[in-house]
C-alpha cells in the first residue's frame, strides 16, 4: 500500500530519479505502465521506456516511484497516443489533469455531445455571442492558453462542436442548392469542386488533425468568408447589369451593351480566384511560396505540373483587356479584340467571337465558384476534425492551467 511521503528534506529513491531522468532528460517515450496496489502487500510499479536501441524497464515499490507513476497520464500528439508527466504541466497533479479532461469527455451514463446538439439545434444553447473558433484554435496551436476565445470554447466544448457540425451541414445544403439553382452546368461546377478538393485533401487531410489544420492555416491565404461574400456580390451585380442589356426577338443579347458588362464581370471572377489558385499551387510538389506571388506564375506552375484544367480556369488576356480598357468591339464581324496595350503601338493579343466570349464567361461562372466552395468544404472538414481530435484536447490538457477555466 502507498505510504505517506515523509516531510522535510526528501531523499528520492533511485528508481524515481531514473524514471525522471529517462523521461525529462533523455525524453524517451513511455510504452507501458503497470501498477499493483494492495492494502496487505507492498505496492509495486513498472514502467517501460522506448530507448534509443532497446526498451528500458524500471520497476520499484518505493512511495515516490509509485506516486510518479500516478502522475503519468494519457496524452496525444500528432495522431499518436503517449504519456505525459502531469506534475510537470500547469495542471500539476492528476486532480488538475482530470479537471481538464472533464470538459471534453462524457461522465458515466451521459451523452453530452447529443444533448448539446439538440440544444444548439433548438436555439437553447448557452454559447457566448460571437465566439471566435478560429482564434481559439490558433491560440491552442500557439500554446497561448489564456486566450478568452479558447476559454469560451473549452467551457462550452460540446455545444461549440455541435454548432460547427450544424454549420458544416448548412454549407453542404447551400452547395447542393447552388448546384441546382445557380450553376450553368452542374457537371462543370462539381468537376471543379472535385479538382480543387482532391489537391487540398491530399495536402492536408493525410496529416494528423493538428498538423493538417496548422499547415492549412499557415500556408493558405484564402479568406473563405470574404470570398463567399464577393461571390454573392458578383452574382448580384451580374443580375443587375444584365437586366439593362437589350435582347432581340430570338433571345440573343445585344453584344454592344452586353460585352462591356461581361468583360467587367470576367475580370472580377479572375481577381476572386487568384488566392484560391495560389493556395492550390502551394500544395504541389516542388512549389516555392516566394515564387507564387503573381497569378501568371501560379497558372504556369499549374500547367507545368499537369493541372491544365485549373491552369485554364481564367484567361489573363480577358482580365487585362477589361482592367486596362484595352479592347474594342467590332459589331460588323461580331468579335472582341484584346490588345497588348493602349498606346498607338498596341497590337492584337487575342480575338473572341461574341458567342465564344459568352462561353468563356459562363465557364468561369461555374468553375470559379466550384473552386471556392471546395476550399470552404476542406476548411470546414479540417476545422471540425481538429476541434474533435485528441490533438486539440490534449494540447489544452498539457498546457493549460485548470484554474483559468470555470
């Protein structure tokens, strides 16, 4: 049985000192812990470390050694289970460790996740207004455990997870609605959702939840909320502008009034997809972030690496023609000519028939939203995956002070 440790100057047992040395100095991983406790016989403990060349086993019955084994608790890092010495964490002892664990796990005979989901769905949750999950997860990754957003997430953990899962479900519904109601070609829209999604998933979802989320946040610059709002603005502007375009008896658009609107809208789609395409290029093998500041470089890399479907999503000459007013309409021939410049030495860079230009515009109307929605999907998957993972839970447990939380 465990004896009360003597007070005053404590001389630790040899097995205790060796345990601390192997864990804290050598930083060997712990493979196994066993304890045999009895009220009648001497307590015994055993711990096995993963040494450099072989497993190292320590056994002992001294009080300090047994208590040190009690301080070794389960943890998780980069997708792998491990043990930590809670006496060396802000929790300080097993009691503090379990105080933190309690925020994340269910007590016996309770399903806190299911109950929280029902409360959030019915609008009966107690989540603080405007809770910032992104900031909370960033704080956890950086080890800043006294962040108020992280505090709110931990204290309302199950409701936060439920709210994000509901939001994720709503995103899925919105994408299906967009496919049915807004896309010119549902097949083309879905093709680009898949093309972009496959690259992002290979880059980030094959990592552990913590590493995948962290890499995504560090490497990608696309702001999903901003891009979705801008996508909505472009659609609204399109409807407003095209309502002013004349249509003949056969339903054909008047090119002279339609083409300037279409070129302007095309340029807006081009600008909108720049960051997502750059983020896709960053995922590719051999990509150097410093060399991908210009969209032309991004498109060149995508083309060079065999991703021609993505490289040809937008045509720079159409964007440049609109931005620099370097184009002219020839109604007699039904063509738009794009020039290399605006001075007297300009030359024709490209020429498009009116219908051909309309086809290019309808193409970006489907392909660009497909890429953006794909980015939104992967962002949500990575966020929820990390939030629900042992990686997040044990980052908090290892580095947070239990007294900071209610």
